[in-house]
C-alpha cells in the first residue's frame, strides 16, 4: 500500500528512497518465502496423508522442526527492523531487493547487518522447506495404503511429489548462494566481487535457478486443487489421467532449464539465449495440456455451477492471461525491451495471485461445509464467491494497467513528468494501478464476517 501511494503520481515524496527499498525487499521476500510457501506446505500436510490413507506424515518431529525453523526465519527477518542498525546506526530492514543482486549486497554498499538478517532468514527458510519436502516424498512413496499403486494415486498427491523433487533441486543452489554471500561479506572471499575476479552474474544464476522453478513449486499445488475440484463438480472422472501425470512430471523437469530467461539482457550470447527461449516455449506444452484436459473434463459432464466450480472457471481465465504474457517474455528480443519493466511485474502478479492464490478459494469454500450448520448456507458461499470475483476484478485494475505501461522501469522510486509513459499519470495507468491496490486489499475485510 505504501509503495503504491509513493508511485501513484510523479515526483512524489511520500516515502524516502531508503524506506521504499526496504518496503520493496520485505514485500517480495515475505510473500514468497513466508506466505506462499507455508500455504503450500500447510495444505499438503493436511491433505496428503488423508488421500493416501496414512495416519500421519512419515516424520512428525521433522515436520515440527521444519515448521518452527521456518517460523523463526520469518521472525528473524522482521527483527531486522530493530536489530540490524549495526555500526553508526547504518541500515535497518534489508534494502537490497528481494533478489539481492550483487554488488548491492557487498558490505561497502550495504553496511550494518540488514543484509545478514535477510541472508540468514532465507537460509533457514530453505532448511525448513527441504525438511518438509523430504517428509512429503517419504510419506508418498512409503506410506500409501495397501493396493494404492503409483498409477492409482490422486493427482494432488502426484503433484506434491513433483513439487517436493523441485524443492530438492532448486533450494540447494539458493542455500549455497547464501553461504557464499556470507563468506564474501565476512571472510574475504570474492565470489560475487567483480573487481576482485568474481562475477555478479553468478549470483543471478544462483538466484534464478531457484527463482523460476519456485514459481512451479507454488503453482503445481494450485493445479492439484483444480484437478480435484473440477471432476467433482463435472460429475465425471478427470480426462486423461496418464496425460495429466506426464504433464506434471514434464513441468517439473523442464522448469529447471528455463531460469536464464530472466537474464536475457546480461549478454549471455546467442547460443544460451536460443536455448532458454526454446525451453521457455517448450514448457508451455505440458501446461497447455493441463488446460485442455480440464476443459475436456468439463465438456460433456453434468456440470454443477456451485461456488467452487465457478472459482475454477475463473482460474482458467487467469491462467490463460498469465501464461500468454509469460510466453511473450520468453522471446529474447521482446524481453530485452521489457526487462525490469512494469510488464514483468504485471505478469508476476497475475501468476502469483491469479494462479496461486485463487485456486485455494474452492477448497476454502468446500471447507465451509465443515463449519456449523449456520455457516453452511449457500448465501455465505455466494457472498464468498462475490468477494473473490471482486478480487479478480481488482487484480485486473491493479496489475493489468502495468501491461500497458510496459516501458516504465518498476524499480524507480519517482517517475519523471517528462517521460512519455507517465505524462498525465493522474489520468492514466500508474494512478489506476495505485487505485486498484487498496480495493484489492480492503475487500478481504468482510472475510472476517464469513465465520
């Protein structure tokens, strides 16, 4: 909210540059590591044992350890507001961006301990994530009920297994990068110090080899929810179960080879650019297969347009918009023009909000049925649906204008009136985007009344 107020008009001085950088860093880090990931893991901890007939997860104590170390990581990150002042009161909350590009994380540019708090928080969060996914994989492989072969597992369980494998592969490079960064800051190494023979681009590779597969770590469980809800309210089995499993596994494999499409502008060379463009286009094939299988499941079924089903239909439109903008960014010449622009921000928010958060609404609505009878009335479900439809519309008001502002660099604190893309911005996209944000946030208030 504070960032959108700052960006609503040109030459605004609502917050200082230092505060804006801290807000940007804390927002991105919190939403990915300490909001989205706990939602995915919490949902899986509840549903996976139920669906495979297990009494509990394989390692309950490891489960508790993973939870508490992740909670401690979040507290550590926010303790930086009061504990990261360091020498001569330099620094506060982390201000290096949620991707923490070198050399911004070097001690000369980031004095005090704010970056250290960020590094430790992300490191500990990674340990918790790996522990939880080790639990998922062991539970799914070793604790299925008698007679449940891998070929008979629910799709939700399959997708959590693929997601667990992705976490093993992608969190490890990020964890190694945190150790290397700490060594650069305190032990005199020069992994990311370009003036001493290191490479700032190396950090980008380490981060994005985690960062882009992380999108699929978050999205695959959302696909899992759609896989379970659509057949129920279409009154028919999921269309093409083997194809859906193959598409999920394919997404898991291909997603580990697309990370550098975030780096087309760093000068990797024609061969590398061509490979990552190809990989980005190829990953659209299994995701497209999922869309057509969901539509085929709906087609010919006795569709019940109950609240959860309407959520799923809305998800398909959100998924289409987010996927198409991703394919656009996968083209290297197009991406060169849009790197670090609002178009990228719009695509990312469509993915995380439209594809990740929206599918949890059907399960949340179904969960209302387990509340007392007074809360099970359809009027509450209809009210919940109306609220979530407003979420989608406000998401478009908040994020869609950023597609139209494709030339605007999103990391700029203050836009200049002379720039063409902010001329008369009170009447155009930047102001619209800022107006959409409070609508997007305030609509969550009535959810308290749902209970």
